[in-house]
C-alpha cells in the first residue's frame, strides 16, 4: 500500500505505508504520519500515476515540451 500526500512546498509525493519519513526535492524531511493522506493505492505504478494526475490538476499541464513547441 502506498500513501499519497503533499509537502509544504506544494509538491505531491508518495511513500510506502509504514515508512516513517520521506524527503521532498525541496529539501524538507516530512514525517508521513503527520501528513494529510489524499489517496491510498496498491502498487508503486499506481502511486506514480496518482502523483502525476494530482500535479496536473494543481499546476496544469506539466508535460515536457520541445523548445520548438513553445
């Protein structure tokens, strides 16, 4: 089981259930038990997809684009 939660910086993260802490790319170490859990999913792949979908909902289109497409 994987838990989906957010860092204080706004980034959506996931961690395996039972893990005590998770470090965000912003540098902050988060205690998973103290975070609000948005979703629970079964596999790592599902967790990755859920994070991508939530990031897309929050920040809009987050896909990479070529410079010629800008």
